[in-house]
């Protein structure tokens, strides 16, 4: 009897479904009367990147970090720099290096409107770049650039091989509000919206046909925009922000070219002695200071640890040698009293608005105090920090700078970074050794002996991206969305 009831219920339900869907038994809606609608299909996933639509679309005019993150997709240059600063030809079909000069031949490429790319376009772009805020510093190293027989001839002040990294300057064709480029994507329109559309004029690994651009004017709104799915990838400095991301996402860290170091005040007789500076360098265990590997990469020298130029040098992983530091101090006549060397209490100043640098300063002071050197951290607002540096009101200062793309460490002798009261030949020696590709480590030995600064780390940032992307990206400072757009999107 129970079995009969179940069969009867099943029959009634089946007849009801058939009566709603039509006599042929189809479950499709009957379009003749429009009284029944189908269940809507899931919305297609949409890729969207942050972009300041109120700023210029010209890479030589805008200051927006959001826009410059997108520009490598649209405006590549003669070369593209990999994560290790090695230069890969892009617009260049080939090049020859002779001393300080490089001659670049161009591929047969066209801009996104189909017009050919010429050497004159490259020369014009370099002229735009020379007066731009972002790229003008490159021309400290580039002395001339000209067209010659359809090629581009560029002369540098130093060895040309290392300076190839400077030639990722965007090549554009001006002709309106939005310049033309030769990248994987071009700016286009979807109704009234500005979007990125896949550039059909070139061959690339890009798969996604269209990318929405969501206008963001300040960094504080990026997390909110990501959480409400207005954008599907954002750059975030997790080391300095307490942020809460929501949804289905992944995080990839990458090393930036932001170098963090401690400088000495050599007007203090203690630090006028290079032996003492060497002892302070040997006391610091950088692996402990950089205890969160997602936030920084420890270094004891001023070169980005990813730089391909280091591959020819046999360098130690660490110079942490507290026994050596103790021997130096004793030889210099310093003794411990009540657990501390008689060097007096030292002041380490740091910018209070950066929590990452504050934590580094505290970690350095903790290690020095544990060793027996009294150090007090003095956190100052940026204005007061700058005033203290200019007035020499410090013993040690913690600083951060974006290093030149060709790793010219001699900039650390410049007045805007060096408040120590001395200039150091070891910076020149390291840069010259790097430029020449010398396999000897003498330049770095001299750097350790002179110890002009205490190198701490290179900072890391994070790319946070939605799992709608099926690709596994490999972001780096020159191409934040590297590999992100090479696979189909998926619903999550």
C-alpha cells in the first residue's frame, strides 16, 4: 500500500510539470504566451582592474600608481624587464652593444590602429619621457638617442649592458586624448565605459578578451572595491595596513625595488671609525629582523637579491658574526659595564607613520641592546623626522628609498639619502663591479670593511586577486599583472 502511495505522488508531480511546460514534455518556457520565464543563467565572470579615469591615459603625464600598473599591458617599450632586472627584447628584434652604445633594430610591429611602429616613434617617446616626472631620472644615464638607418642608437654614460634595464620606457603614438600602444591590450569603449580590449594586431599570451576599468582615486578605497567585486585584483602593502579582504581570493607576494637601510651619523666620533661600523653590521641578524617572509627579503648589501648581476659573485648569505663584533669593540678599547659597552646610549630615529619601518627599528634596537649596546628608538612624524635628519639630531636613522632600475647604488651617497656626513667609495666600487660583470668579490669585501650603511632588506608588496582567474600569476614590480590574464575566467 505504501509503495502504491509513493507511485501515485510521483505520477501527480510529473503530470503537473508537464502541464506547466507544454504538451510535448519540454521543460523550456512556452514563448507563445510569455507567462513563464526561464531561470537566469549565472552571470559571466568579469575581470576588472583599478584605474583612475580622471587622470591622464598618457604614461608620461599621469602620476597615478593605478594607471602605471595597467600601462605595461598597453604601452610596452623596446625591452621588458623581468623580475631579476634582466632585459628581454619586446619591440626590439635584436640589438648590438659596443661599450657605452647600443643599436636596437625594431620588429615589424604596428600600433593598435594598424599603423607601423618606426624608429622615429621610439625617439619621440624618449623625448616625451625625458621631461616626464616618472622617467626623467633615466636620462641621468642616457646621454643621447637618435634614429639611424631605421634603427635606434642609444648612448649611455656607463657600460651599456647594465643600462639596458632603462629601456623599458613606453613607446607610444600620440594623436588624441588616449595614445596608441603596442601591448597585449588597447583602450576601448563598451558603451560609455572605458575598457581594455585584447589587441588583435599582435600575438600575445593574453586570453581574456575584455577587462573593465573601475575608477579609483586613492589607495584607501581599493580594499572596499575588491570586497564588493568592483575590481578583481588590487595591489596591497599588507606590511603597513590592517586590511580585511573578503570573498574567494589568493595573495602573491613579490619583491619591490624599495631598499630599507640604517645610516650612521659619522659626526659622532664612534661612527667615524669604519671598524665600529663593521661591528654594528656584524651584530644584526637580518633573518630575525625580517621575520615575516611575505613582507621583506633580508640583505646585507645594497643590491636587490633578485638582480641577475649578482649571479657572477660568490657572496655569503649572511654576515651575522657577533663574535667578530665583540672582538672589534674590545680591540677599539670598549668594555662592558653592567651588561653594556661604554659607547653611551644611541638614538635611532624612524618615521612613525610607517608601521613596517617602526617594527624594523624596534627589532634592530632589540638586537643591539641584547648584544650590549644601548639604543633607544625615537619615532617621529615625517616632518620632524626630516628636520632631525637635516639637523643631525640622531646617531642612527632608518630610511627607505626606491633604487634606480639599473641598480646604481652610488645614489646612496646623494644628499637626499646620505645624512652621515661622509661619502663612500665602496658604493662606486660595487656599482662598477656590477656594471663590468666582474666575477671577483673584492668590491663587496671592501663594502663590508667600510660598512657605509647597515643594509636591512628589500620590501615586498602583495597582489590580491580573485579566484575568477584560473592562471597562477607571477607579479613583479615592472608588471604587476604578469601572467594573470593568460587563462579563461571562471565562476566562483
